[in-house]
């Protein structure tokens, strides 16, 4: 079942009324009168609202009262108080799916879905970089964003790097903790991976038709469980969960903030203003200045990580001189 705000208008109407009147009991008749829907429809919506994880107290003679909100990243929760112009204003939620990337890829063909976000409660076939699987149990934030950028094709490789910077801004804002960025797209806390980005680009001639940005955030996952499933993965360096930073933050707060930061960074990229992105990424980078080893399609390269170029390529230096690494898996050799 895929949820969006458009095909759940009745439910959202009842829910919003309960949310804005959560200090009192509201009778089925009152809700029916105020919202102009039948009592049966009110009852059906309340049942569904409860199934979605909202706690609604129901008392005979008094009626219904909303006690707590759902922790699911439901579309109407994401869009409520979302301060973006476009990104995330169309939101979709699935309880479980193979991969949000698959949904997003199909939906990206429709230009109406520019800026749409697809979120899943869990993924059964989550995709990571370099063809790896991405362990996506309940409790994490697994989402894909569809974009039709104006920027040049050469900026595509900087885009996931810029997106990881957007997520680090959002984490900083919401959790008051500055994560580090590991080249190319990892977001880390105390040296462990808290999030990763994956981009699929659909190109036509020399133009980007659309981009699908996949973001995986270990928001509230069982670290030991995830690490157990990943321990044989090459270059695995451990997992961290944001829940350890703060017990109270709701996932929807981070999602909204991330979408806002992403929209700002996306505007910079569309305006070809990449300098700020590169310098801010560099400030937060745990890679620059370290001795690194990178596995690329052409074998392994070692050297000192000097900087990233305009297109996000990592420049390393060794006895042979400087070289640019466009893509690969990195291991930090020095502390
Ligand atoms: C990485 O390997 O670091 C990138 C991981 C990206 C995972 C996200 S979760 C949401 C989206 N759907 C997927 O199947 N993968 C991306």
C-alpha cells in the first residue's frame, strides 16, 4: 500500500481536526457535522488512523481524543510544516518495499513528480553504492528524492557529495552535533557510518533527464544487528545510529530539515555556485589530509587525500604525483 496526501484526504481531515483539538474529546457526531462526512466514514478513518500508529483514546459517551502522533514518516506528517518550495511537497510512504529507488525510478518518468519524495518504513532489497545491498530495517529513514535539475551533466558527480553536506547541516541543526563527511558520500559520527547516498542519473544525449537520490539514514536501528549482517562487506567500518545522540527527536523533524537543506544546496548547484559547497564539505571532511587507499574499477590507489575538485573527484598525492579519483571505495589509513 502506498500512501500520499491526495488519496487520503478524508483521513487527513479527521486527523488534522483531532490534532488541533487534542485537549478534548470529540464525539463521532461532532466530527461528522463539522467535517461534513458520515459517522461511518468518521469511524473508518479513526480506525485507520489508529492502525497507522496514532494513539486515539475512545471513550463511550465522550468520543475520541488524540493522545500521541505516529512515528511513521507519513506524507501528511512530512509536508506539515515543511518549509520547502518544491522538494518533498509531493510525498509518498510505503510500509515495506524492495527499494524506494525502484519506485522513484518509475515515478521519475512523470514530470509531475519533480521534487517528490518516496519513503519506506523498511526495505527488503535496499541498494547501496557499488552494487552492494543496504540493510534497511524498521527504525531507519529510507527515502528517494526525484529531481529534474537544470545543472550541467558535469555537476552530476558533485550532487551526492553536496547532498551528504545537506544531511550534515540537517543533523547539525536538529541534533546539535556536527557529523563528519567521508568521501564520497558517507555521513559519519565518531568514525561510524550514520548515512549514505546513492544517485541514479537518467541521461538523454548530453542532458540530465532526471536524478534519483537515495538517502539511507540509520536513525533508530539496532546497531549490533545491522553490523552483524554487514560484517563481511569489503571496507565496512561500522554503523552508528542517530538515536544514541538524542532520545526525543522525531524522525520527521530530520526529514523536513534535510529536504529544506537539500533544496538550498540544489539551488546552489543549479546556479553553478559550487565553491561554497566544496569549501563547506572540506571543512567537515574526515578524508582530506589523511593517507588513504581507494579501490577503483582500475585497481587500488594509495596516497594523501589533498582536496576535491569541482566535480567531486578526490585528488590524491603519492610518489607518482597527483591523481584524480572519480569513484571508488575508500579506506582511511591514517588517523
Ligand atoms: C551507500 O551505499 O552508502 C548508499 C546507500 C543508500 C541507501 C538508500 S536507502 C533509500 C534508497 N533506497 C535504496 O534501495 N537505497 C537508497
